[in-house]
C-alpha cells in the first residue's frame, strides 16, 4: 500500500522550530527595534541589535539585558540568520544599499512603515517601488525578503510589566518556507500570532494601515493592534 501522506496539503498552522536562529535587528536602538529585540530575547531567542554606531548598539543591548548583544549594522547582519529592518523610513534605502553584501543569503523581515505627518496627522506615503518591502526586495536581490511586525506598539513591546501582547502579525512574502519562519518567530511572543497575508505586492496596504492605527491610538488613548478573525 502506497503512503501518500507527503502528498497531503500542509497544515497552515504547522510552523517550523526557529529556536536556534539568531535574530538581528537593524535599527535596534530605536523604539520599535528595541522593543522587538527585547521581546525576542525575553522569549529565549539569541538577539543581536545593530546601529550605525557599535558603541550605541552595545549600550542599548546592555540596557535590554536577556543576553542581547550589540554591534554595528554590518556585523549585526553578518552574525544573524534572520534580520529585521526597523530603521526610519528616510534611512531605509541608504541602509539597505550599504548592507547588500552582508544581507545576501539572509531572511530579511521589513517592518518599516513609509509615513508622512502634517497637522491632520499621519498619512501613508507610496514609494516608487510600491512599498518599503518591495523597495527592500529591489535593493537586496540576494536576500529573501518578507514583511511583518508593522502594527505593534513600541510602548507595549518595551514595557517589562506587559506579559502578553494580544495581537496578530500580518506576514507577507514570496516563499512559504520564509513566511512560515516569520510566523513562527511571531508566535514566540506570548499573545502574538503570525498570519500569512499575501505576497510582497500587497505590502503597501499593510504598511499604510499604521496611519489608521495612529489615529485610533490618538482618539482612544490606546495601543491598538489587529486581530484576524476565523483563522
């Protein structure tokens, strides 16, 4: 009798073991980067944060504790298996261009939100490539680019008194193995869940939704996240 079990569709909730991966965070001295680094390290993951200044990165790592290490951006990229891009939008293109060689072969997770601000509040910008994630993919042809972690509150991420962050993380990418890995990383943080949300061409609306969440937070004095129902 032939075993056809390998021909069966893969359970979308069956995610890989990512415990041995080193997570690098470029922009790890900023609020979002520090928060993500803290949460992954607190969950037991090996984390290296990067900055243009190795000294600044090491100082921030010491403050975070939990075994976090600091290095300049290039060294952070070289030492990491998965690299989260959490730099300001205006530094996104130049940073990735400068690190193209170090990021080759790496799984890159872009969480940058291209936003502008005026007296009416936050609004979405439209990069020439369509989104920050698509810009990353264009600048890093040797990397496996995904997009995730856009809608998380930096305040909650950095608050050690917050045990759980009850929110979903929308994950986008071209290859299932890569998005599964990012979903699994999201699931390491108590209360958090990664949900596949399409290919990189759909990243713009995910990035731009942050402008709406900023409006929600200002009106309700909250730290709003997202939940995807019936999944």
